[in-house]
């Protein structure tokens, strides 16, 4: 009898694998993709928020004076003027160990990501994809609202600590989204377009990064007159920016809570072949319905349940053929995120080199001594016409330029070519090109840092191949290579290793980026090279079923008859 059930399982999965790309597939991509849009928006928006927070809550560090020889236009005489927080950025990060607190804040979501990826990864296999999907968005919504309303205590934690706590919990929700969205999309997808669907979900990360810059530009533009008059009004800007991250999460949460369980989980973990067979038929029917909100409910049925393999994590990954795949997927993600996050969340140096780190605060000035005719020249003073508004606005524009130049195009080229080239060739290509570019930047930094055009070209190439490369494939591959009963766990472990790399890139390397650029870029290049080596451990997943990739065609042990209410 088991052979009959096994045949029924194979037939149901074949229908999913061979299905035409349709509306149910679109729903899966949209529901998962909107969440990833929110994930990326929330993670990367913090780099623009922090300078505003320091400006508002630590204005006393906007210090110094103009040169004594400076001619005060209003007085018409030589004068010494103090810098003000209206004209000069707070240098809070240069005081004591504050640069490490800044790095900690930037990495706070990544610490949460690590917990969320491991926790939701395990629970997605233990309790089911459907039971866990949507919970991560609820955590994100609550935490994003808390982040937007963060404030220091009169006695107790300052705003840096309060924001860290909220961002940590936000990270748990974001982390949970990685394994859940990847696995659900993978298990509903057909073979031909599975990689494209997974890549499209992840590509929404690029849109989230881009929209973060757009939100800052729009908010700053609207509030320009208020900020120019009183810099404290930027307090509204960063709060609005963090709050906007709630919107896409709220839009997606209902659809996630009502998405059905995947037929593969229903068979290979629950052991219900009959329900899985019925659900496959519904998926195929809904694929032809022009409605991405379609769902179905449960019903009382007599069904055949089977006993399946379970609780064998150690024995499965105890085999080198399986363990090497986990190591390859996890280490590749680890290596990628060291450089990806190390560069993405420490972009002040990059923005400065492309002249979008705010208006020049050093400008030439000259005056003539009428008695002698001698021209006095000074080149080291802050232009009193500058306003901190200009810094924040130009920084937002710079982030948009970086996103449009290489980041967003890289994601979507990966979507278009992943089923043509395959996963491994794209990952090899990305790691290889990034390694070469970082070596060139490290070796030629002294010359390239003064050649804006050459630097922009090289940095754009690197950004493009991060995303048309390992940033996409390290998300896709772990969603395909593990058996159903450990697929969510395997993806969660791989993603969590990536976030360990992200924390290292942000906290261990980031604080020294500006002062040791050549060394940091050299280290990043070496790490990217190791990603080429780890890619050798993973299989090519193009045009293969999930069962072929996990080498688990047989999971059914025995069959029994039960009656129960099928879950929705």
C-alpha cells in the first residue's frame, strides 16, 4: 500500500512541478515580496536616520569656531563665531566609544535577524509554514511603531538604548521572514520558474532600499522651511521614515495569515497525502483565476495519513553529501554579508567620494587689506550659509543614486537570467567580479579617491554584481536544496550565518572603515574570494525538482486511516 501512496505523492508533486505559471504563483510572489520590501526598507533606512537622531539629541557636539580672521558679514568686522547645530553636524560618533554604539545600533536588527531566522526556521518545520507565516509581520509592525516613537527616559535609558531594543525585536520579525517566505515560495513554485520566483521575492529588497531614499527626500522637501528655521524639526523626519515601514507590513499581513499550507509540507511532514492531492488541484484551479486574493477553508474529511520520516536532523546532516551543502550555503551567505552590510550601512565615505555627503563645509574665502592691498585667503572654515538640511537632503539623494545605479538593476537582472544561467554560475560570477573590484579599489585608493568618475564606475560595478550575484543566489539556493522536513531549518541556519557575517561587517569592521579604507577593502576582497570556494560545495538547482535536489524520493514509512478536520 505504501507504494501506492508514494505514487500518489509523486503524482501530486509532478502536477506542481509542471504547472504553468499562473495567478496563484503571482499571489505567492506578491505576498512574500511585499514582506521583503518592508524588510529591506526597515533594515537600511536606519543609516539615514541615525545622523538626524544625533543632531537632535546630541546637538552639543556640533562644536568649534570659525577662524578669528573671519569677517562677520553682519558686523562687517573680524569676528570669531561659534559653530551651531543649525549649520554643523553633531560629531557625537567621534566622542569616546560612541562610534561603536553607532555600529551597534546599525547592527541591532541583524542581531534580531539571527534569532528570528533560527527560531522561525525551526518552527516552520516543526509547526508548519502556515501556522508561522504572518506572525513575523505582526512582530515587525509592533516593533516598527515602537521604533518610530522611541524617546529617552528622564532617568534611565537614553534614546540610543531604547531604539536598539525596538530595532532588535524588529530584527526578529525580519529574520523570521527569510526562511518562511523562501520556503513557501519554493514549495508552491513549478520547476521551470522556481528560481525566478524566489529571485523576484528577494528583488523587492532593492525596491525597499530605493523607496527609503525617496521617503527621506519627499519628507525633507516638504519640511524644508521648518528644518532650515529650526534643525530640531528633523526629529519628525526620521520618525516618519521609520513609521512608513509599517505600511507594507500591514498590507501583507492578512494575505500571509490566510495563505494555505504547502502540499509538500502536508505530505512529507504531516503525512496527509489525500489533502495534499486536493490542495494541488485547488492550486492549479486558482492559477487560472485572475484573483491574487483567493483562499480556501477547511472541511471535515476521511483521509489517509501516513507515517513519514522525522526527527532525523543529525542522521540526515551527518552524511557528508548533505552536510557539505549546508556548509556551502551557510558560509557563502556569511562571506557575502560581511562585505555587503559592511559597505551598505557605512556609506558616509562612499557618499563623500561621489560628492553626496552633504554640501562642502570647507570653502575658499578671501578679503583684501585696504591699507596694504594684501589679499588674505583662508580655506578652512565652514560656510555660514550652509544648513544641516542640505546635508540630510544630499545624503538622501546620494542613496537614491547608489540604489538606481547598481543595486536595483542587479536584483532584476538576476530575476531575468537565473533560469537561463543557473544559480552557481551567477554566484561564481558575482563573487569573482566583486573580489577583483575590491582589490582594485584597495590597491588604487589614493588615486581613485580623487577621481570621482573612476570610483563611481567601479563602485557601481561592485553594487551590480553583489545583487546579480551572491546576494540573490544565497537566498535562493537554501530554499531549494534541503528536504521538506528540514527546508525551513536549513534556510534559517544559512541566513543566520549570513547575519553573523553582517554583524562582523558592521561592528568589527565598520568603525574603522573611514580611517583604514585600504585595509578594510582588502579584507573584504579576501572574504569574497573564499565565497568562490564555498560555492563549489552547493549543487546546481536549475531545472531540478525539490525531491531530486534533496535526494529524498521516499519519505513514507507506513500508512494508517484517521478522520480529522483538515486545516485551512
